[in-house]
C-alpha cells in the first residue's frame, strides 16, 4: 500500500457525511448557526456585508431538533438498562460499570448508541484490549487483570472519523481507517497533530502526519504503536448500517428551514418598524439635513409639497408568520412519529401470532442497540478467551409507545390549531385529556409560560 494515500476516503464517505451535516450544525445551537452562516443563512443577491451581518446577528435558533433528539434518546433510559443474568460473572463485570475503560456504565453507553442512531444514522463501537502482560513480558493472571482494570473496552467512533473501509466476501470488515487529531507539543508549540489508525484482519497500524527531513508534511508509520492483530478480525460493531440516514434527518431539515424563515421574518419586522420620511415638492436647497427634526416646521411655496411618514402595511408579515407556525407544528409532531405504533391491518389470528408490526421506530432502534451489544460481547470473548455466558444480553426499556390512534388525534389537533379552528387553551386541554402531557402538566401554569414567550404560538 502507498502510505501517501493512507488518508484516501471511501467513495461514499462524503455522501454519507452530507446527510449528517444539518443535524450537526443544529446541535451547535445559535452560536454554531451564526458561525457557519454561509451554510445556514446564505447571503442574498445584492445584500451588503453590513446588512448581512446584522441579519445574522438577529437570527436565533429554535432548538426543536436538539430538544426532540434529547427527549427521544432519554425515553428508553427512564429505566436502567438491565442484564438477563441477575449477577454478572467476574470476567464480565466491566460491562456494567466500566464499559469504556474510563468508568462509564452501560446506561451511558446505551444512551449514546440510541442518540447516535437518531442523529448520525449508524453508531460505531470499536472494541480494544489493553496489554495482558506486565513490563517484563509476564502474562498477568485473571485476578491481576481484574485488579488492574485490564479488560476489553468500547471506543465510540464517530461516523465522520471512519474515512475508509473494506468488506470481505462474508460481509464483515477486513479493513477500516479511523482519522483523528491530538493536541501535542511540537517544537515547543502546542499544535494539532493528525493520526490515522488502520485495522486489518492481520495488522493494526498507526500513522502520524509529521514533517520529514525536507520539512514536508508526510504520513509516517508509528512503529512502536503498530503490530499484529491478535484476534484476526476487525472488531468494529455497527449499530445499523454505514449507509443509514439519520432517523431525525427530516426534522433537522425542517428546523433549518424554520431558522431561515424566522431569520427573514425578524429581519423584515426590524426594517418595517422603522418608518421612512417621504418629502415631495421641496427644492434641494430649501433646508439643511441637520434641520430635520420633530421640533421643526417646514414652509414651501409649492402648494403640492408634502412631508409624511411611509410605513409597511404588514400583510406579507402575517403570511410569513403563519408559514412559520405551520413549520413549528410539523416539527412538534416529529417526536410523536417515532414513538407511535405502526398502523397495519391484521386479522385476529395475525394479531395473536405476531405483534412486530406494533413496534415503533424508537423501539426498533433499542432492539438494534441490544443486538450490537451482543456483537460487542462476542468481540470481547475473542480477546479474553472467555465464552459469553449463555443467555447474557442487555435489555433496554421499550414500553414508551403511544397508540396510533392517539398519534392521529394529536396530528388532527395540531392541524386545527394551526388553521386557527381551535383556541390555544382548547388545544392544550385536549392534549391533557389524551394524557399525552403527563401528570406534571397544569393548564394555567403553561398558559403563563406561553404568555412570557409570545413567539410560541402553537
């Protein structure tokens, strides 16, 4: 292999990454949206630099995507992740309380996996293992390994960091390349250094970008951090598929659209709130610009001369506002969609035999996370030589669905509210009747909160 091409990307890399980009910008909040203004708020033709920057500074993100992502990720974690075995064997206790070698428990990792499926598409977990020998090369006993915390551990790999990969005939990875950076002191200065770690079924190699003897930056093999692959497989577990689109990608695009529309509306309102002084029938030398004020009077010999304020009527503003309310309603439904059961016509016999069609999107995500942890345990077994105990699995709470009928009623209520057919108090009263808002909901308190935030109309 030509080491100069070690950073070559997979042909599909950019396409997969593009699907994640909008959500990543939104997760950064208003600050990230303003910072990446060329992507989030494209400059209008003939828009001057100062005016454009002022429009950017007035733009504020309604964080519907991030809120929904957090709420949906946490739903399965309202109860702790459980294991099918009441007590884990000593060699597998790390799964419960130190799954990443840094003290993270299984709940933390499951939450990260669910969030990754919703926001990135696939969730990637690379399993590695510290050395099992001491400094003198002596093989440590099982007790010593446990005492020193030397056990398999999960490293999360962001999909953007996986720059290249190859599959074998059996559909399993035979090569992956992971690119990352590290802050290091180089020639007395703290600088960002690039690395690429390549895993194949035969070897694990680490490459570092550094200057050669001629001062040119090149990729160089780090020999003391490279060596044979002891387990003979590439231990990368993928929850989902690499080409999976983020489950909340549609919401991300809606939220981006809302941000742009709201930015335009705020800009229009700002400009329309400043009336324009219109003067007609005066000669250029009739008065000085400095004399124009509310305390002055103007006299003109022209009978048709006039001075008046011109203001925007605002009909287009109301149309824009209504369009934004419609987008907000669409965004508010998105969370319902991934926890609502599917609606499929089934016979009574089919209902008894198979309830898989009642699975919501979020329940399916939880099942895929459980299956990925099965694969993680299989990789761990390859490292330790200890078989996975029979029937050892994780169980994620999944009893959070809303029925399809309730979901349809909520959608209908939103449509009526946006169309102005029902009032806001009626809308919230109906949500309360459907028991969707939970026991903590109080209509009067909620009304007060909405009055304090007049932008929230729905």
